[in-house]
């Protein structure tokens, strides 16, 4: 195996990339502890008042619970729909499987604003705008491609002889799937769950097209709050969301390992 030392230029390039990616946090975290009434960097004073203010803001708390429930429902539906679809594509290999796989992942290739406009035009005809059902359907458009892709990759890397051995011993196809295939797919299922949950919870462009006065998600509420007020409350909320994301990643890493879950 080639283990040549990494050049200094490559190390500097990697360091520059990490600094670029973490630059927003370097600004947002200090602002979240600002004692000022408006966002300013660096803050002229320090305070924790904006963190309790998050939980006393009715719009933010309502939008948070809406986003949490929405992400949960979308994740469950993505697994229930994506798992059979991935199994059919990988194990049954129907005619045109590659074309169907490309079709399922096509929404990821479109600009989100174009996708949101198309969904707005279609859903307006059926009264799905500013409804929870409409938000679920819209988010499924972007989470299902991820679910099918990750689950299909997980299925493709499983050792088929183990499943065949169980079948030759008298196990029914459903039993083989339930007792053999699903346990071996644990890392793929965990990765799909985490990915779909985070994508749905963090989706803002599609939600902007689908929300209204009756219902709003947390990213949309944050966007409108910044439009109306320039206080550090959004910065404090952003820090909490970063911590939530890190907790989800940590759970995935502790349960099955990040490399095993996402790298195949």
C-alpha cells in the first residue's frame, strides 16, 4: 500500500478548506452570546439572554415542533417507501432498473427553487399549500432520493450467499428479509434515518413555497425573523441547531460508525 507523506501544500489546502467551512460558526457563536439588541460582530457586550428568549418566542417554539413532527413523519415514510423500492431495484432487478434509479434521483439534480416552484404550481390545484400534508409530500420529493440511494448501496454490498443459505434451510422470503437482510442493513438504515431527518428538518427553500400564515417550519420562521428583526436570537437558535446536528451525527457514529454508514 502506498503511504507517501502528505505534502505541505495539500495540508495547507485542507486547513484553508476547514477554516472556510467553519468561518460562519466563528461569527455566529460569539454573536449568540451578545448583549446587544441587534447583531454586531464582535459584540460590544456579552449576555445569555437570547437563549431563554428562544423558548419564550411563540412563533419559534411552534415552528420547532412543526419541523420536528414533519421531519419524523417524512423520515418514517422515506424508510417505508425507500426500502421496498431499493430492494426491488437491487434484488429483483426489473427491466429498466437503471433508468428507474436515475428517475428516482432526478429531483436532486434540479435547482431547489425550480423544484419548489413546480411543486407550488401542482399543489395549488389540490389545496395542499400551507398544509401539513403538503409539506410532507414536498419534503418526500427530496428525501426519497437519498433514502433509495443509501439503502440501495447498503443492499448491494450485502453478501447474497448468506441469504441464499437461509432460504435453502427452509426460511420463507419474508423471514430471510426480516431475520437476515434487515439486521445486516443496520448501518444503512441508521444512516438513511439520520440523513432524511436532517434534510427534512433543515429544508428551507421548498418550505418557503409551501408554508403560510397557518403553518410554518423552523427554518422559514428563522428566515422571516431575520427579515423583520436583526437581533441575535437567530444566532443563538443556530448554535442550538448545530449542537442538535452534532448529536445526531454522534449517535450515528456510536451506533454503527460514520465510515461504515456512509462510506461504501
